[in-house]
C-alpha cells in the first residue's frame, strides 16, 4: 500500500480548530454580507470580461464561505491535486516531518493563519473534471474592510474583481492547471538530496536573510521549475491587479483610498506575522503582484490587450522568469511582426 505522506484529515482538523472565528456578526448582518458578496461577484463577471476582452463561458456562481469551509476546500484541492505528486516524488523522504501526522500539523497551522489573510480564491486544483469554484472568504473580507476603514460595498466589489479575473484566466487557459502540476512534479522530483543538506541550506539562508525560506531549501535542479511557476503566478496576480485598477474607477469611488491602505497592509508585517509570511514565501507573493503588474502594463502599452491575451493561448506563450522582468523581450518573442 502506498504510504500517505500527509494525513489530510488531521491537517483539516488542525486548520479548523486553530482558525480564528473572525468578526462577530448577528444573523441579519451575516445574511446581508453573504447576499451582497454574491451580487457583487455576479456584477464583476461582465466588468472583468469587458476589460480583459476575454470571451469565455460563464462559470458557477461564487461561493461565500467561512474559514472552516475555506480550509476544507483547500485541503480537498491539495489532497487531490498535489497529494499524488508528493507521494510519488523523492521529496516524500525529506519532508520537514518524520510522520504524516507531523506534516499535517504544519499544513493545518499554515492554513489556519492564511484564513485570516486570504480574501478570496479561485480553486485551481478542483476535484475531478469540474471547474473550480470562486470562493469569497466572508469573515476575512469583513475584518479587513473594518481594519482599513473603507466603504463596505466598494471594498467587496474590489475583491470580487480580483478573484473574477483569476477565474477568467483559468477559463481562458484550461491547460494552465495541468501545466502548473507538471512544473510542481519537476520541482518535487528534483528534491533528491538528503535531509541534512536541506537543513544546512535553510540555515545558511536564514543567516543571509535573503529570499523566503521556501527558496532557501531548493536544490539547484529545482530552481528552473520554481522560476517557471513563479513567472506564471506573477502573471496571474499582476494581471488581476491591473484588471482591478482598470475597472475600478468607473464603479468604485473610493478606489484610490482602498489601494493605498491595502498596499500599506501588504507591506508592513511585523513580529510573528512577518516571520510566518517569510516562512510561507508571502514576501515572494508581494513581489509577484508588483512585477507581474509591471509586465502586464508594459505589454499592453506595446501590443494592446489583445496582444497580451496571447499568453492564454498556449503554454509556449507564457512569460519566462526573465521576461517578467523584461516585458519587451516577451513581445519580441511572441509578436515579432509587431516590433
């Protein structure tokens, strides 16, 4: 029998147990919040389609969830999408835990913390052949909008625009999930070093304070696959941010305030939050927003929205890690006739 690398049931239990409940809402306020998020998610569909010029079939309605339901959805996606790759790869022998239970505790704790930061999510690793759902994490949305002191409707629509952009990306490029899984498999298969080597590299990275801890434990052979995944995630996050800002001024009066305050929240993690963010590679994600958005804006300035949309047509048109930092190089490669 194949050894289970991670006890997924335990990971889910740990995540749900330690996830904070979120802000207190009475029954009427909860109903009103859920109703508004559903309405705004539906409104975002046409708004995002108009800006991106992507015409794809409509997806299932957004699902408004609490933190336990969000954790359950992520466990299901990880188990079905990533779990088989972990079991088959050489990384199974050097996971940072001796047992599947210890690995589960780490994943559950990470998801519990992330449930207080994530506002919404498109399910990339959906179960079976069904399209992924767009999840809106209501308690965290309410909590963040209160912390920022911004109008409820404006902030919620802003979040819905970002997440709808992600849904549209994967609908326009249905091959993208498989591409990410293939890169992840390459990454995992390359991790054939012994645990002591990994620990030494991590310790060296911690001393140098350069990059996330996730980056520090990579073997040389893993870096190319990691770079490919990072380039794609930069594209996805940057594109969603550009879409939000393109749609925003026409429908979100307080857009400038939301953007300013939210960016400050992204940038100023201190204490335990800063440590956790670095361990999970969240600092890398922040770079992805900025670098990806800069890539999308420059490409669109050169070849327009239709030219940018070539990225969704095939995996060969995805930007490399180097091209994310040099958008003109991507344009020369994909649109040689236009330059």
